[in-house]
C-alpha cells in the first residue's frame, strides 16, 4: 500500500481505471491556496 | 484536508482499497462547471461511469471522510437497486463511525433499503425511532418523522 494517496488527474484515465478495477471514484475539487 | 485528513494512514488505506482518487482544481473547466463547484473542498462519489451519487462540502476529519465515502458507496448501490450491498456499507457506518454526520443519514437509508427489500413499513418506523432516540436534532429525524405513523 502507498503511504500517501496517489491522485489521478485526468477524467478519461480515471474512468478507465475505475471500470477496470470495478471501483467507484472519489472526486475532490480543491483550492491549493 | 491536506494537513490533517489525507495524510491519515487509515484514510490512505481506505481510499487505496475502495476508490479511485481523482483530484481537480476548483476552477478547472469543464469539470468545475459540469459539477457546479462553488466552494471547496467539494468531495463527490462517482460510480465507475462518472455519474454522481453523493457529495459533501467543507472540511472533513478522517473518520468523517471515511464515513462520507461509505455513504457514497452505499448510494451507488442503492441507486442501482442493490440494496443488500448498500446495507453492508450503511452498517459499517453505524458500527464504526456512529459519531459522524453520516450516521443519521445512514440510519434513514438503512430503513429505506430494508423497506425496499421487504416491503415491510415497520423498517421505516424503526428507522424513525432510532433517529428520534439517537439523533433527535438531525435533519434525518425530521425527514423520517412521518414514518412514526406507520
């Protein structure tokens, strides 16, 4: 297991990964400031 | 979230095991417009096709984030009529995270899921009674209030 969250950043890649791993998606809209 | 919640080992483990984590700047188009983002953090559970099922706005400490995600997973199952799978996730909230804001909604959703499975209105009444006893000030106790008559 990673010791930190490995965020995806591209929607198309996220959908592909979610479907292939049969998982739901946690979408976080954030403000780095 | 970056200082407290996301570095938490339990959060990292839970997300790694259960979700595809996807992070987007609050003003990055088209997604910020597609999801009508007005404040951060906004945390949304999507199914594997990208359809929204649950969202939370504002800071969440680790237990609250995990229970919010569990609620989102439960809603994905509920929205696709997989009530037994929804119940598994709702029971986890009630067993492991009863002090979080997701717990009252989990009781409500549990009652509705059981009713959907059985057509027994006593499940709805029981949900109201639990909410009345455990979370009387919650909005979910108010939403379940009519079920007292069943």
